[in-house]
């Protein structure tokens, strides 16, 4: 076996020793095995004492070539793979993919399927935000919210399990609608859950919103202005916390979202605290959508007429949805065969993570943890 | 196990596999649709009911008129496919038009940059920009064709968020972006050889030498 050559690091280029001596700069390697990087993210931090001068992300540790796999599977076979990108919001991934292929086929899912889709994706948004809150708070040093959020997230996963048999990588939807009809008592379960959550969100807020340590650790930390957000392509709660009232569900509605009455919470300062507040309010808005959806769920078929062998006419399509992390888009090129000619995933986590460098500059090294947490990234989606 | 994985020959480093299916550039989509790689079973009445002809229709708007008046035949195609507008531009003017779209036409959010590889075409790569305008609430796709080994001006000066997106296109397709501040591989290791999303790169192909040297195993499969 040949001698393993050292992995070339970008920081080895140039003259590191000279930099050290000249300006007291310190290079600190964080991750990839670090509990606060939420997976396998490696960040190379350039420090001056405790002050961060820059952060460079090294990603790709979880790269599985999802897009290449897509080109080598049929349209239906690729469907479960997309669940493995953002594995804490698998339902959203599946919704985006199924809707994109439906657009390519010029097929529309029936209204009942769209309602089921909205219910499950909104439940998933809650689950994703709960997981985010628990881990983000844990990173900053508040351990209790983690136990609370995991307790409540469990209820959502139980509903998923009862609906389709899986808790995380659900593969809940099919191209053209849903495979499974709702189980007996589905509406009751969702209603019971929705009625119980507001008190639980109050509980989280009681722990954090006016907690002095929490406020000190998050206010004015990792600020990102609206102009920067747009230039960087940042979407989701991070964009909204900077005061831009933009949500794909409202701007370019899909599924059954036009039927529901809900608001898009926005922040003002674009700091970590505002992003926290925006996500908490988003959870309450999701509950509003859920309540309307469960009450208004129409009867009817759950599957549109889709050929057994899916062969969309040649062409290209881009479609996106509002995933818990931001705009999740799929760009599919069809050559008229049974397999996509090209599948491109526009991952919100990947694009949002790019803002890390801008957000941590001038902050303290401890704030890097808070900023990584507030970006709400999932490395499975960043690396695909 | 999926059919296509079984049938694909084991990849060998020096011999790129040429894929069987590939739409011919410029040919009507119906010609591509008539191919049935799945075999005889795909001939079903449901398939015949689908529209076989091209779905794209010409797209007219003040923006297209403005660009056509300024650049004439450089705007190769302005069409709308399944309700989605797109522009196909000549390579020489694409960067300039992207600048106009960003600065004058309020397309202030570059959603995505990606590429598509058509190895049999004279200019084998499609570069695709997906743009969105917050004030207009409009999405637009811009495409251009570029040749093998040809580079393209970077858009990082227009939208700073395109930095990583261009790095990913470089990583996966080997398309270089001139003026990019930091054009390195992003998902694959820096000393990896080959660009996996090219069509001549097999699904289970890998940089054997890299795997042996860095992982100490004979194969990653």
C-alpha cells in the first residue's frame, strides 16, 4: 500500500508560520467530530484572541451522490432517496420531489391528497423546529429544552409511524398523491396533538424567551441584514428574521396552501434571538394551518391518474417548496425516458451555511456555536 | 436491485462509459420520447394519452422585447415550458445579460446554478441559472451552452451566494468560472480526479487511487 499522503488543507498554502508571528492569528480547527456541528461539519476558524476573523467550512463528509443516483433510477425509485437528504424533515423532501415530477407530467394531486400532504409536512415542520430548538439550546448550554422538545416531537413521530410505518425516512407520498389513506383516528390524533402543543410552546418560551442567559447569548449575535440575505441566497426563517416577509408557501403557493389562513412571522434585527422568535411563531402558525386542514379535509380519491411506468415528456422543470430550512427546489430534466436525465436539488442548508463566514466575523469564538445552531443546517442535505 | 445497476459494466479508470440514452440537441422532444429504454412493457395506453409534442411555447414579455432589441439573435430562444419562462442565450452575451437581470431587472436572488451534460453535443454543457425577483415575484431560468474545456465568467460579483454554487458545478462537471475568488472542489476531496456528474462517469466509478491511498482499502464499493 502506498504511503498515505497528507490531506492538503487550504490553510497549508502560503506561510502559516509567518502569519502566526506577524499578527497573532490563530487557526482553530472545529470538527468534523464535534458535538455542536450537528453532524460532520468542519469549520476552520481564524482567530485573533477570542475574536473570529473568518470561518471556512469544509463540507462533503456525507456526500453520497444523490443527484447521480437520481439519474440512474426511475422516477418512482428515486423517491425514497430524497428522504435521506434532510432526514429530520423527510416529508418535506418527498413533497418537493413528488410535486416536481407531477408538474413535469402535468398531473395534479387530488384535493384530499393535498390536504394530507399539508398536514404531514406541517407536522414535520414542527418536528424539525422542535429538534432545532432542543439542540440549539443544548449547544448554548440550556439542557432542559432538549428533553421537552424531544418529548413532544415523539408525538409527531408516532403519528407518522401510524400513518406510514416509518418515523424518520417516511416516504409518505407518491408521485400523483399519497399511497396510504389516513388511518382510523388520524384526525383525532392530529387534533389532540395540535390542541396540546400551544401549552408546550409556552413552556419552551417560559424557559428561554426572557431568560437572561439565553438573551445575552443570542441578542446581537450573528447578525445578517436583509440585503446580505438576498445576495447570499439565504431563505427560510433566517431570511424572515432579517425582516423580509417571504415564504414560498405564500409567494408561489403549492399543494393546498392557498386554502389556509396563516401569517408569515418576521423579525427585525436579523440576529440569533430574532431567528429563535421567528421559528417559535412559525410553530404557532403551523398549528393554525393544521387546525384548518384537519377540519376542512375533503373526501375523495388520494391518487391522481398516473401511468404505472412514469415517462414524462421531454423538458425541464424547476419547482420549490418551503422546507423547514428554507427554499428546497428540484430541477429535473427529462429526456422522455423512464429515468430523469438530470436531477438537481437546490438544498436550503447548503446555501444558508454559506452565510456562516459573514455571520461570525467579529464575533467571539463561543458565538460560532450559537450561529451554527441558529442556521439550522442538516449535513445530510448540505452534502447530499 | 435496479436493472440499470446490474447491467452497467464495472467501471475502468481509463475507459469512460458512454451512456446509451441522451436526447439529441435541437431535435423535437417527441423524437426522444419515442425511445423506450424500459423495454416493451412501457407501451401502455396511459403513456399514449400524454401529449407527445413539445410543450414549450414562445414567451413574450417586455423583458424579452428589451433584450431582443438590444442583443438581436444573441437571444436564441425565449419560451415558456409548462408555465415556466426560460431564456436560451448565446454564451458571449450571457454574462452581460445576467448583469442586466440582476441590476436593472430586479432579479435580486440567484436561486441556483447548475449544469447538464450532453456528451454527444458539439457544445456539451448547458449552464443553468435559476433566478428569482423578490419585487416582481417572478422566476426565470437562463441557459447557455458551453464547450468542453471552456470556462465561464463567475457571477460572484452579482450575487455573492453563487460562490458555493459555482464551486459545486466545478466539482461535479469540471466547468471553470473565471474570476471566482476561491474555485476549489467543495464536496469531493481536493485531490480527487474526475467529475462525477458528467455522463461518462459511471454510477459506481470512483478515483481508485485516492481510495487506496487515503482509506487504505482496495475499493469503496
